């Protein structure tokens, strides 16, 4: 087979703040076939315009039951894991529509006082115990974890259990059977919780969606899978954006002080961090339902593809001087939340949490700094969601 | 003069347009929270924002046309 000549997908970073070397060169040419670490071969789409095009094309499928679906996370075969994230319409639309009301701008804006309170409480506790903290364990992880628990109606007392299992699910270095075990334990936990919400309706997201089960708009099983997706997606991503974002803002002298002096920059700082860091680091997996021409190359029906949003967000054709972090950058259309029908449902909530977190952190800790050298910061190279494992700081 | 259009069949109520340009867009009261164009003929001072909102729609539900 010609597969012997297929190059490996760029995978290993040489700098914690930049995607692996190799993407810049790939963006110069048309999409190519690459080999994934698990041996699969898939098309790699790297340009901003091409990534946007494939992610919004109805001929491109997100169903992971397709034989050539690129498995970035090696999971034992199973139905419904990752819920509507890995479905096409009409099932995707049927399930996701049940959540539209929960994540509108208006609903998310109404969560602001609760998120501000959670941020202030965590920072108060840090000050109380300080002046030193692990910003991941003491702030960046508990914040989104508390927010998603409250929204879903999951008891936060159980956070150690599901944080630990979520981390295992998204650890690409973990053997598939361990990932499967963690998935199974999380699924069992959420199945019991959902069963309770079906019996006794509660005024939280899972309770409200459970009310649609008797109307046959979804099954109890589908709600459990949905809960798993929301719980995992809801805290790992935002946690890593806050932690890695803080580290990025501390890299250049004066950047943190600039935000402290002018909080109106926070919103655009969050957007630039989303673009620059793009923590869904290995991209979005898809297969083709029909042949599709992308960037002058025709890909065949059934073939797998990876849309590299991290590469798209460093495309100089869309973002001038793409590898530099710029607080005053003219806003482009970053693809950190994906694009198309699967674009992140929780984008507004993630933005709200990031904005409040960076606003309060810069306001209360103008002298925030690392207590370890940058080379000792544990970057999460092997995690589906990129970030850092801990961030020792003082102020 | 430009004109903003929304295709309600494409809109999935993600609210990206409202995030980018809250003065130009809103969402209805459900159940699908479809886009409402508040100002179909935005002033030239709002053009950049309008264009960014059009490009931000993940479901390509928004278009802008001349006149």
C-alpha cells in the first residue's frame, strides 16, 4: 500500500505555547494524508478557510461509528459515548435542541452573579491560605467544575471522583481499557443521578431535560450520555484555558499590568488567548459522507479527516503575524470553539468564566508570578485538552 | 447601504451573532431561540461589527447584501 509513504501527523510540541512544528509548512500546500499515532490514516486540513469549510459542510460527518473515523481518543467500541458531539442530524439536532435554551446569551449572562461569587470565594480562600497557591488546583479547575455542577445539578461534593475520571478519559497516553473503565464509572455515576432526576424532577439542566423523556424526545440513556459529555466538556476545557491563559499573560513583562490597569481589555484578551492557545490541540475528527474537494484535493467518500483548529488559528492568511500573542490584535474569526453545527455549545459560558476569572485575578493579584521556572511547568502534551497540570504562584 | 439577512432554517440559536454584535442581533424567546435582526440596515459605523457577526455564525445563517 502507498500508506508507507504517509508522513506522521505533527504531534509533539517543541514549545509549550505553540502547536507542533510542521503545521506551518503543511499550510503552504493542499491537505495531505497523515498517519495518526494509532496507525490510522486521515486527511489533515490545516488552513483557516479549509477548516471552516469542512466543519460547516453537510457532507462531512461527525459520527464515530464510521469505519474510518479518526480515533484521536482510543476508546473501546461503544454506542453513544460523547452523545451528540459524535452524531449527525437528525439525532444530533434533536438532542442538541433540548439544550439550546440553557446556553443562550441571555441565560448565560444571568449566570454572571453566580460565577462572580464563585470566583471571589475561591480567591478569598487563596488569600486566606496564601501568599502561595497552585492556581490549577485552587482556582482554575474548581471554578468551572463548580459552575457546571450547579448548572447540571450534579453534587459538587463528588468533584474528586469525576475530575479524576474525566482526566483519565482525556489522557491519550492511557491504555484504552483504562479509558473505558473511567468512562464506565462516570457513566454509572451519572446513570444513577439521572434516574433520580427522572423520579424526582429538579430545577437544574438535567432535571429540565429529563422532563422531555416522557414526551419521547430523548431516552434516559441518551440523557446519561449527554450528561457525561457536558460534565467532561464543561470543566476540563475552561480550567485549562484559565490556567494556561494566566501563564501566557504572565510571560511577557507588562502584559499582566496592562490588564490590571485597563480591565476593558479583558474580553479581547480572552479571545486572543482562545486563538493563540487552541487547547483542543489535536483537532476535530470527521469522515466524508460523499467525495469532497478541499483546497484543490478531492477526498473520497468514507475517508477520515482531521480539521486542525490549532493550525487554522495560526494561519497567516487570516491572522497577520499569527505566532505572536497580541492584546490589541484586530479580531479575526478564531476557530477555538470549532465551527459548524457542532460548534461548542458552552462557548458563551466559557467566555463568561474566562472574562470574570482574568478580571478578578488581575484586579486582586497585580503582582502575580510563578514560583517555579517556566521549564518546570508541567504542560499536558498528551492530553486531548491541552493545558498545564499545575501552576505554582505567589503574589 | 447594506442589508442583513437571516435564514431561519439554518439558524440553530447559538447566539454567536448576539455575542459579537448585541446591538444588531437578538434571539427570540424559544423554543429554538432563532436570530432576530434588530437593525437590518446597519449604519456604516456598525458595518465592521455586522460583517464579523455574519462570519461568526457557525451555521452560515447570516448574509449581507448591498442595497
